[in-house]
C-alpha cells in the first residue's frame, strides 16, 4: 500500500480540530433547540379563581378566548392543525346546600344538555379524582362546522370531548376538553396534566 503524501497527512491533521469544533457547535445547537422545544411544551401558566379556592395550571402557549357561556376559564391551543381549535374550559355552579345533587344527577343533567349538540354521541363514563375530590368523567363526540360562511368550502369537524364533574364545598365544577378527534391523544395528555395540577380546597 502506497503511503499518503506528507502534505496530505498534514492537511488531514489540521482539519480534524476544525471538524471536531463544527461537530460540537452542531451538537450544541441541536441541544439548545431540544431544550427550547421542551420548555415550550412543558411551561405552564397559573390560574387562580377569585371567589373559590380553585387553582390550576395550563400550557403557557394556550390563549384565553371569549365565550358566550358564563365560564371561569376558557383557553385554546392555537397550534391545533384544524379550523376547530382544542379548547379547555372550567365552568362552576353554586349548589343548594339544603338539597345538594349527587354527581350522577349532575352527569345525567349534563348528558341531557349535550344532546342539543349536532350528532351528539355518548362514549363512556368512569370515576376519577380531581384535587382529592371524587369525580365522574364522561366522554362524548359531536360535530361542528367551524367555518360557516356562504360559498366557502369547509368540511365539518368531528369533536371528541372529555369532561370531569366534581363537587367541592357548595360548588360544582365542570372541567372540559374539546378537541378534533384526530388530535385527541395529544390533547388528552395535556388535559391530564391540567387535571393533576388542579387544587379545589
């Protein structure tokens, strides 16, 4: 085997430190990007209700939005790849302490209310816990037309929702996630973190 010319060997030796430097800079850039992405996806914003002990945290990238309903909180994920954006809302109602309803009664009433939604379909019911209090969880689906303008083509969106109903003190709480069906798995993970952060007492 013929040895490489002396000049070629010196060139390779001189280039190696530069190659290592470039590789280190590329690795640092990738690491910085990863840390920035993790910070964006895990950073949260706190919400504290003024009249009740309710406290929770939701993703910092989610924006507050107006609602026609009387809600304590409503935020949406602007990065949802759909005309219908993933939303999280908190509704609270004062209960009659002389005759407080059961969780099952509140769920039954909620199902009756939701039947007014287009193509409403009840999916599941289970028990859980929110802030140390017993909760009933329901899942359902319905259809919305997020862009409803004449002569503008827009397909309807199948929405999947998950709702926790809780009684704490003389208040009932409804924590609701509504998201396009295709985004449900990702949104459910964020919703679970919100529920885990919730304090009711």
